[in-house]
C-alpha cells in the first residue's frame, strides 16, 4: 500500500490529506478529517446517508475513492450552516420534526439543498423523486417532504 | 492496490496492459466501488480515466454525437441538443439509480459492467450506437451490442479502454424511447427493459427501426424480427401485436425474485408496444 497525497477544497477551505488507494471519500472525511456529519448507512450507494457534493454535484461519498478528490471541491453538511446561523432547510427540518434518530438527516439536507439549488419551485413529486436516493427508517418521509416544500416556499418569499 | 490517474489514453492503456495482477478501469465507480467494498473484487491496480480530456466531453460531430466514456448521467441530462436528438438514450441513462448515482454513473460503465439488466444498453443498441476502443494496438470501433458477451463479461481485451460512445446522426422524422418495468418507481433493477428507435416517412410509415430488449437473456438483445414487424407499417394494432409477439418470442429469461419467465416474456411484448408508440410520437407521427 502506498499513501496518496490529495489536495482539495472542503466547504471552501483548502484541505490536504494522505490516504490509501482503497479508502473511500467517506472514510477519509470521517476517519482522517473528523468530519463525521456524513454517515455510513450501507456503503453501497443505496441509502444516501453519506451524501456530499463534488464540484457542485450530489454524490454518495461511499462510492468515491479519497484518491479521486485531488483538485476537487467538496461540500459536506458541516458547511451548510454559516457559523451559528442554520440554513433554512435545517430550521425547517427542526420545525417540522423531519427527523427522529437523525442518521439520515445530513444526507437528506445535502440532497434537498442540491434540489433547491437547481429547482427553487419543485412539486411534491419532484421532491420525492429527488430524494429517492435517501432512505429513512424513522419518519415515513412525509415530514421530510413537507419540510423541503415549506423551505422552498419560504426561500422564494425571501 | 494502486491508484493511477493518467492524462492520456495511451498511458492508461499501457498501465492496464503492463499490470500482472488484476486491473480495472474506473469511470463513475458506482459499480466498481460496490464490488470493491463488498470484497467481490480485489484489484491490484485501478486506472481512473476521468483526467483524460476526451472522456469528459459530449461533442456534436458531422456524423452525430461523441459521448466521452466518463460523462455522467447528470451531464447527459443537461445537454439539450443530445436530449433533443436521442431522448430515449438520455431517459434510459437518467433512470440509473438516484440523483447521487447520476452525479457519477456513466453509460460506458453501465455497458462494461455487462449486467443483462443495464438500463442504458437497450437504448444504445436500439440507437445503433458504437464504441471507440483504445488499446495497446491503437483504436477500433465496434457496435455496442458486441461489447457485453455474458453477465459481467465483455469482449474488451487486456489494455483496452472505451474512449467514447458514438451516436449516429438522425434522419428527419426519427424518434427513440426506452421503458423498463420495475416493482418500485425508482432505485430498482429492471425486470424487463425495451429500447425502440425508428424513422418515419412523410406519410408516417416506419421506414427503419431497431428494437432491443434488456433483462430477458444473458446479454441485452437486438431483435431484428421485432423491427421487421413494424417496418412498412403505421404502427396500427396489427403491427403492434406482431411487434409484441416478436419481442416475446426473442426472450430467453430466467425465473428470479423479480419476475418469472412467463411474466418477463409477456411484459417484454407490452413494453415494446408502448415504447414504439412513444418513439413514433417523438418522430412526429401519431
Ligand atoms: C444505488 C445504485 C443504483 C443503481 N441503479 C441502477 C439502475 O437503475 N440501472 C442500471 O442499469 N444500473 C444501476 N446501477 C449500477 C451502476 O450505477 C451503473 O451500471 C453505472 O452506469 C455504472 O457506471 P460507472 O461509470 O459508475 O461505472 P464504474 O463503476 O466506473 O465501472 C463499471 C465497470 O465498467 C468498467 N469500465 C468503466 N468504464 C470503462 C471504460 N471506459 N473502458 C473499459 N471499461 C470500463 C469498470 O472497470 C467496471 O468493471 C446502480 C448502482 C447503484 C450503486
Ligand atoms: S453509505 Fe453511501 S449510500 Fe449508504
Ligand atoms: S430519522 Fe432515523 S433514519 Fe431518518
């Protein structure tokens, strides 16, 4: 095994790390960089708990090698709030009780933000399709969908 | 395991050709990483092709479109010209997985993974797509349907990499469509998939057609008999029944938890009819 040196930007901050060739980005974030917001639910791309953005695109960090990230811009849940100020989606998730155990929440928030960045006025069906790659064992999804719809409406008014 | 990220096809091909152990090309990684993490494969070398410029672009050429092997499903969906010319190919590619998977997954990876149920492959076969293969001995171009040779197996030789997928130029009044049946609405593997591409004349008569089936045989099938059933017709009820019968007759499916043989054979016919009607509408017919 030879260690690989990687230079990236994470949530706007230039970041360097060293990883093994077979480590996923999720492993790197959690175990090397202490960014434990992205969760490991399945490690096979099915649950979305590990969602991040890479160069602005929504991705499962469990399906990407850490070594692939040289020169990339990564966005994680840790970059969603500005300091103490929560993102509107985060506030609405709390307001609507769109979480219980919370394991799926960072992934849903990243995926929902990615949707709203591209489509500020989604229909309920669009929200459900956009979040189909995120699994939640607790909430039954309705509260999550309502929180996203409500956030979209509020952000359009703002 | 070593990870390499060459910037030219030549270098990539040499790395693969020289490797004594097991070596894999990495495109989007949505199949490869799952197999790596589940211990299904233990590569000695992974060659990431995403730094090779020609694999990253969608180019409109004199003969059609050239889609780089590392172009993701999300990028295909954002290309208006491609979507207009080949809506069926793009819709098939965009059915792969979730938004997260779309951010990485490529059609070439879908093809090289060689699953009988790969969603973009029937659409590519119906479209008469070809692949440009770069290898130690230079480049060659072959039809898409010659790439998979069995579940998980391709005809690519050691050191060979697919550089791009070529889609031909569309004659006027052409359309294509892909439909799959899955028990859920998203995130599932096709029980049956059908791709249809056709061209109409000014009177609405089908002058050329290709029909392809997925998930009903060890590889995706091109079904000339199904195309023949609709060429020369206006897709009237009789022609559609003949199309369905030919599609069903071509199936050599297995029984599994997703569907029985009989069910797959029946659904292949039903989807072939529906896909043909959509392709006809897209070609400007009715
Ligand atoms: C959650 C989830 C859902 C999915 N849903 C679907 C679905 O609905 N439908 C479907 O069809 N598939 C689905 N897949 C499978 C997978 O996403 C697709 O097959 C995808 O298109 C693979 O592309 P990739 O670029 O990620 O391939 P990779 O994983 O990078 O590669 C796949 C294989 O092809 C080889 N390869 C890749 N590129 C080349 C090249 N240029 N030259 C030579 N060999 C190459 C690799 O070595 C590897 O063996 C799903 C996967 C996941 C994780
Ligand atoms: S941990 Fe990545 S999708 Fe489940
Ligand atoms: S809140 Fe528990 S999995 Fe979603």
